[in-house]
C-alpha cells in the first residue's frame, strides 16, 4: 500500500471547506483570502480537486468567481456537483449560480 501524503496547505483548504454553510457557495479566491494567501486561488483549486473526502468535506460549495459551476472530482462529476448544490437549495440560472452576488 502506498501512503498518500498531503501538504499543510491542502489540509488547511479542506478545513476551510468545512466552514462553508449548507446552501451557500464561495470562490477559490475567497478561500485563498480566508487563508491569508490572496494570490493562491489556483493552488486552492488544486487542493479542492484533490479533496479525498468529498462530499463530506463540501468542496462542491466552491465555484469559480464567474459563478459558473466549474469542475468537480467528487461523485458524479460536474452533474453530481450541481445535484448536491440544488439539494441544498442553490438556484441556477443559465448555467451559473443564481444571485451569485449574494453568496
């Protein structure tokens, strides 16, 4: 068996994901700012994509700053992400998170 090692940064991103309330979304950039690394949005995206505990650690609640759905490496892929968000009450309009500015 190969031991998988995760960085402190990845683990801090996953901890930050746990603070996103059900039915809300945030952006990769906001997570980076929350962690005190405002220029690390891409690194946050990489860490989110490697989340080994999706959807229990809710990486599906993170979207690009455009409000589009973005990718999802958890169960069901992108469609699974949309399904989870809709189940939490997130509304979509024309392929984007509806009223994205509210989140």
